[in-house]
C-alpha cells in the first residue's frame, strides 16, 4: 500500500485510521507487558528462581533500555520494521513452554524488552507526525487507556487460567496475541513516509544532555524510578513468602492496578493538554512514592490493592508526561535520538537497582520490609526533585505572565 500524503493523514479519516491501528498495537503491548511484569515473576519464583535471579528478571527491560542508545543503528526505522520487530519479540514468549527450563525465562524476557525499547524512538517520532499538538495529550491518553485495559484483561484472565493450565502456558498464549496485534503497526501512515534518520549512540546521549529541562527531568526520574525498579523483585517475595498469595490473587492485584491505570490516562491527558507535563509528573511521583510505602508495610492483601491503585495512577502520569516533555523540548526529527538517549541513561540505573535491593535481602542485611523502605527513600529524592521542577515551571510561567501583563499595561491605549 502506498504511503498517504500529508493531506490524507491530516484528515479526520486518516487520523482515525492511524489511531485505530496504533490502538491495536497498544493492546498487544499492554497484554504482554502486564503478563511479564505481574505474573511471570511470581511464576518464576514458584519455579525456583531466587532473589538475585528475580532481580535479573526485573532488570531485563532496563538492559534493553541501556542498549537503546544503539536503536538509531539497529532499531526499526519504518512502521513495517516496527511491526516485524515487536511481532518477533512477542512470539519469543512461546519458547517458555517449548523449553521449560526456569533460567530460560531471563533471556527470553530480555529479548522481548529489547524489541520494545528499540521501537520506542520511532514510535515517539510517529506520534509527533500523525497526532496534532493540540490533541496529542488526549490521543496518547486514548492509547494509554487501551493499553491499560488490555493489561487488566490479561492480568485477570491470565491469573485465573494460570492456576488451571500453568503460568508459563498463559505467558506463551499472551505472546501469540501480542505478535498478532504488533502487525497493525505496519499500516501506520505518516506525512513524512521516509525512513527515520540514523543516529549514533553518542549523538543520542548528546541530544538529551544538550537540553537543560530534559536533564532535570532525567535526574528526577533516575531517583524516583530507581526506587520503584529496585522494589520490583521484592514484590514477588511479599506475594509468595509473606502473604502466600495464589496466582489468581496475584492476577486480581494486576487487574485492580490496570483499572486504575486505565481510568487515569484520560485525566492525565486532559491535564497535560491544559496545564503541561510538570504537574502531571509531580503529582504522579507523589502517588508512586505512597504506593511503594504501602507495599512495604502491607500486612494483608487489601493494602496491596491500595498500593497498585496508586502506582497505576502514577504510571499513567509518567506515560503521559514523558512524551509531553520530550515533544515540548525537541523538534520531531530529533525525538528518536532524544528518546534513545533517555532510555540509555535511565536504563543504566535500572540495570543495577534491582540487584542492590535484592542483594541486601539475600545477604541478610535487611528483611523484605527494610529493603522496600530503602527503595521508598530513594524514590522520595526523585519525588522532591519533580516537585521542585514543578514549582520552577510554575514560577517561570507566572513571571512570563506578569511580564506580558506589565507590557500590556505600559503600552499606549488606542
């Protein structure tokens, strides 16, 4: 099919077509990432993986992000390549039942996350081309809603089926669904159908570091996200060792979080279009910090429900705020490089963070509760930085408004 011109893409019909295809790919990503993120660690724990091996599993997406600086050379550069890459990544999950060896879980998860990370820069560029700025926050909210709804459905159905047919079988089935959904990306049409410009790992890091606002946001996210990432392998220890939850109960927790996540996207998209990204990420980080403290101290499963509701809302804030700040601070042609640089820098802390918390628990220096509270302390630093950025942005906007008002008052009246 020939690429559509700019006029065709800009029409309501062209916009609707792209949004429908984009939504289909989002559904596949939501289902697969939910199963890998919520169900697979518990399954792996039951298969015999220890805290450090769970840490390796939790760090898989961040190894992929760290290598994301090379996406300009190795990643997809057209919608068709994006579809093939993500389809292969989801299809690899079938190997978990074909080769039922516990440690195979880790390399398969890493390969899956590589396809997600390497496709993110091109995805950000496509969003900048096919969605008009005045509607982008709300349209990304629609995509986030679809992704979160798929995650909730996958967690619910997957958790119920896992107790009947086995957790690894469920992961493989969802992988097939994700592979089929990924094919929809091949139909995306942009006003500039040429392949994305190649960029090096060095230029991707430079593209991020040259932008002061993005540097500040990256530093805040390094601490805030680092604490949440470090806690990921410890969640499975709470689920299995402290509370003895069944896979169905773990799946239900995922459903609650997905419902909160789904409901939050539309709200955050509306806020981002009207108030900007700073309040979105500031408030979101506060909620994420509270969720971490709740999980650390949870004496019963009901507290985990509160925790996942908070983190579901917080994750939606990041998913809306991050594209918003990158779109505001960089031109569309440079966004793939900026995204790759972001993934690489934030991925570096994600590689190490899970091993630090799990290592302390494995060595007996702290228990699971103490480890999670240390993670919360790290996230608190990032939350304070986000609040400071939000205050700085608000102050800057107020000063700008005051200057404009003063100019109007001093101007001669006609």
